[in-house]
């Protein structure tokens, strides 16, 4: 029998956030849905904790936990170990290393990666590296490898089958290709979810009012635009969280978000300063596909 927690999931992880920054929405924030954020049982949160602590995770990925906050983030998204979860563009598998063991026994992980026949060499190499990751350990044997591209006629997976869709720091990449392509991705994420299913999204956050070209150039995207795209696709905004906020990041760097770790595009120039700032300030949003 499940014993349910008192209060919303977004409480998790808030103690580490500056009280000045916590719960500070953008000035043009959309109203929240009347649907309440998911509340996990103690068993569910323990399963997430165990997955974050999995011995199959790489040391280099574990070292970023302090910046990426995987346990409170997945708790905020309300992910249970019996869910079907679609991870959008998983890259090198940072979150896959957590989601795969979490969902291995009772759930299902669908990894919607770059197209294997992409004209972009980085995309092809990244997918090939990810396929090698999946072949290395038994914990990945149940991961279904799918594709997310910009063709509206190519769904991620069967429509209405996923409990959760998660995407981490990908919106700026879609915007760099075009608004139509970005809208296509949001429509695909909406389509693959069950009615009542939810999309959890993390993205580098720009200050309100920033122009689209600056978002593309810097990698920082406004929460207003992300919310607008999600609402346009049919989602409702359920909740915001301060879990991945970084009040030290003002977003005014010569190489945009890539000035900061882990990229450190500027090399040794101002490296100590950027290491002191840490990883980027990020929005963490939860949307629902209405029933």
C-alpha cells in the first residue's frame, strides 16, 4: 500500500535554493492550470533516490549532480518506476543513466534521439555513441531507441502511450533551426502523451523580454516563449520550480551559456570566474496534456 506525502512535490530540493530566487516567476508568467502537481509516495521517492545512486552511473556524470539536481527534478516531474517515459534528445545519456535503472523492472524508457541518417555529423556521432552506451550494461536492455526529427509525419512513438515526456536543455537547439520546427517538436511531445500525462522541461533561462535572435545566439531562452510554445501545442502549465535556478548566473557572457561549465568555451579566459558561477540558471516547468 502506498503512503502519500503531505504537500506538493515541488517542495523537494528547495532548501538548496537562494530564498531570494525561489518562486520568482517571470513578469509575464502564464497562469497555472487547475490541475495539481503530482504527489509521490515514499516508495516512489525512494526508487528515484536509488536510481540516482545507481552504481552503473559514470563518475563524471555523478559529479554534476550538484548542478543538475536529478533527484528533486524527477520528483517534481512526478515520475514513478512503473511509468512509460520518453526522454527527448538524451545526448550522451546523462539522464538515461538514472531513468534506465529507475524504469528497468516495471516501467519503460523510450529514448528519442537524433536521426541516425542526419546530415549533421555531430548528431550521427552522438547517436552512435549513445547506442554504444546502451550495449554496455544489462540495465539498458529495455530502453527503446526512437527518433525525434522535424518531420511532422514521423511520430516519436505510438500516440497517447507515454505517462511522461522529459526534455533537458534542448529548446534552444530547436529554436536555432526555426520556429516551425520547434512547434513541430512540441506537437510531437503532446501527441505521444496519454491524456493526463505530463511533460517536464528544463532549459537555460533568459531574462524576460529578450529577442528571439539573442536566445538563439546565447542559448538562454525566455520562460515566456517556452510557455507560449507549450500552450500553443495544447499543454496546460501545472507548476514551476526553483530547483535548477542559479542566482549567480546573470546570463551576460561572451559565449552565452557555453561560457559556463561544463563547456567553458573560452578556455582559460575567466575560467575561475565561470567555475565560481557554476552551471546556468535554468527554468524547471511541468505541463499536462488535458484529459
